[in-house]
């Protein structure tokens, strides 16, 4: 291996920033690449040099290997770190990097190829004696063959894209009649995300925990395990909470898993950082190989916290030919670390991504924050909407949980909807508190999805006070009279005024009065609160942040709520056609229309399929009805809110 002094990071977001920080500490010169959408991104400003590589869609930029290699050549980079996602597990890219005379910070292309295909990897692991889940991973991909094997495997079973990862191209099937649709959707996601629609089938292991082993190997054949991570709390097979070490893990099971993980890595001559993922059966004894991720994992920080090792630094050292500086005997796990993933998404609306400008991003510094965004950045519809990873460490698991809960309480992301309140609720759940959550936990805990938290009268009062002061101050600063809705209001006192507030579309009718310069009294249906200038309500401190939304109203985050607060407009009459409208809940590609004008549908029927963030989203009927008209065609790129079809009453 050759040494290098300049490193190009072929990625974006928090992982690009994470790699740049360590590379800079090691004295390496760093080179960023960026799409047109990321020209002002944080990772671009952090690097010593940055090069544009194409248009916003990932296929035209972060998946464009030729453009990335051109940037490496132009910058004089000697190595490329792929991060995770995008080209990180692309064997052709690894080969292209090596052919260009550059160092690929990762394993060999051959190892990536074997482990990157679930079907090939599983066959390889069976030959190596690594325990695997019963299933089918054959070449015959016809629906008839897959259906036949599904009958033999039995229900429930998992349909998986062979080249998949990150939960994409995966479907749980509990009824054989649902298999054809699951095959269609999994193939489509596999093709869209990985360019490969090949599928495998596996028996779904019930009441299991997702345990993964972090391994590391050098060019001299030394392979070690750095303990385990528990990633059982998952939504749609994407991890939500990760921690190390796994709660309740015994030394015996850990050693057995580490031995199997090392055997898996050595069977393909693995070099660098890798993760071998297992399902631990509910009996706590049996475990099965799931897959090996031939890259750095999103959740690697929890391993760093409990081992004291910088995994990126180890990657860069091994990439330059150095032997591992630690042996298996040197590895000890100290304390406990827990990570949650902060997403721009709306849990109460099916976890759909939230796109837009981040007006403010603040959190607590008692924990580690790995992020690629800052206040003023835009959340793009073209990439994964993860904003940051929040990682708490403590001497005990309870201490780590307390710190993480406190950090979430003090986190404000204004301008886009996030999963902060959902994460906070998760941490209070008994299964998370006692460390017994399984991979089915989220489905069991939220059978109808996360509930919409009720807005309290205190939140309404605080919203009214902030909005009134903001609009009054703005009017005074511009030497303008307040509009009619603020008549009688002034900062030093005034007449009570009626005010209709819209808090994320929910109407609240209140009366507000300014009392001197230090207090606003707000009254609603059966309640009254006094809001002081330091945001205390009835003597109790309320944490709140607000920022102009660039148009009307305020963004407010308080008591777990993230609200867009405006003065409500008069209600418009809603006709039956508008009531029965199906609109795009997010920007995306319309890949299927399952109905035609005149069709009768029932509540829950899939009407259309929208592809966004490389995931297939099924849009279903909210009620029984008849399709009145279609307003779009399959293959169209839709904006958020675009009208897809209209419905009318079946009678």
C-alpha cells in the first residue's frame, strides 16, 4: 500500500464532516465533492478544497464515479474514502479507484462483491459454517419459483433485495396472498436503489434482537472484534436507536458472535472496518447471520465511545498499510453509549420526509453531535433526510439514557418537522428503559403509528404571546401601524383583542391582552395563562425557540411540539371534490396508478405508488368512494401537494 497526504471524501452530510474532522486531526489535506444542491453545504466549507460533480440527483453526482475520479485527479488526492451509502459498497467503484492508482479506503472489490449481494453472501457463509436463517437465495427469480419456496419456508417471511441495505427493498410478508405485491415493490426498490432487482427469501425470526459485531482487519491478516451494538429498535428495517454494549449481553454469547464475525471476515480476506450483523433469537442463545456491511456504519460512534478508539483513524492507518495498533486482548468495553438518528420527517404523517429550510438548529452540548447541517441549510428532496446523530455516553446505561433524554428536550430544529418528540417518547418506553426491545418493538408499541401529541393550553398561550410580540415589534420597527387583527394591542398595554391562531392547521380562538411591558395575558376556553417576557407561564419556565418563517407567523418548538403558528385565515368552504382529493404528500416520482376514472375503491386500497428518497410509498384511499378523475400520469415527477386524483361519494 502507498501512503497519501490528500484524502477525497466521496460523500456528503454528517459522514463527510465526520471523516474530514479526523483526517484534519491526522494532518491530511481534505477534498470535498458536492452536487449543485450542496454547493453551500457544511462539508464543503469544512474541507481544504471542494469540487462540483454534477446535478442534484444522486445518479448525476454522488453516484457518478467518473466525476468523482476526475475530482480526485484534479485535486491531487491519493486516496478516496467512500463513507457509507452511495458508492461505499460498489465493487466496480473500488476497482476503478485502484485502476486510477488511488487508495480505496475500504476492503477489496472482491470482498465487497461477495458480501454486497445477500444471496451470494449467504451461500458463502453457509460454506464457512456461519449460522444463517433458513430461506431461498437461488438464481431462478420467477414469481412462481419464489412462491413455491415461500410455501416451503412458511409464514412469516422476509422478502429482501439481494443487493440491498438500509432497509430498502425489504418487505415482511405474513400472508401468502400478499407475496406478489411484496415481490413487485421489493424488486422496484432494489432496482432504484442498487440497480439490481434480484430477491432472496428468509424465514422471519420472531421476537429477535438485532445484534451486530464491529470487526477490523489489516493487510497482515490480523482480524479483531470491537464488541457488539444492539440495533433492535427499527422502523421499516432502518435503525432508530443503537447502543453499545448490548443490554443483557453475556460474555459467552459475545464471544461466540465475535468468533463467527471474525470467521465471516477472514473467509473473504477482509481488510478495514466492517460490521457483521446477526439476529439473536428470543431464546437468547441462537443467532443467525444477516449480512456484512463492508464499510463504516452509521452507528459507529457508540463503538468509539465505549472502546476509546477512532474508527476513521484506524481506517486511514490500515489504508496506508499500517498494522492494527491494537490486539484482541487490548479491546475492553467501558461504560455505555446510546445513539439516536435525528431525521427531518413527520412521524404523525407516516414518517414522510420534511423538506425545506432549517431556520434554527440547536441542541445540548452534554452529548456528542455528528451532523452535516446548520442553521440556514436546506433539507433537499434528493437525499436521505437524516440531519444528525445524537450520541450520549455514561458510566452506566441509565446515565447515558438520562443524558440523551435531556439533550432531546433541549433540541430545537425550526423550519422542518423532525422526529424529536417521537425519539423522546421512545426513550420513556419500558422496553427501551429496561433494554428488552426486539425488532418488532416499534410495530407493537405504535400499532397505528405515533400518536399526535395534544397541544396544551400553555403551548397555545405561549404561541399567542410570541406571535403578538413578534408582529408588534416588526410593525414598530418598520414605523407601520399594526394591521386590523392587532388593533388595540401595544407593547405597554392595551385592550383585549380576539385572535384566531392556527397551530399546524388546528384552530384556536383566544383573547390576548398586553399588561405593561413584561406580560401578556392569554385566555381560551376555560383557561387563562400569564406569559412573562422571559417565557414563564404562571411562574413555570417554558423552553421555547422561535424564528421568522420568511413569510407569515413563527416556528415554535416547546414541550415536545414543533408548530407553525400563524393568524388563521377565514375558513373557505370545502366542496366534496376537494375533500376527496389525493395529493402527493412529498416530492417524488409517480411510478404507479392502480385505478382509473370510474373505479370503485374501498378504504385502504392502494391508489398510487410514489417513489421518493429511493423508497416506494403506497398512497391509499382514506375512505370508500369512486374515482372521479385522474389529474396526472405514471412517470410524472410530482411536487408536494400535487393533485393526483379526485374522489366522489360512492352513493
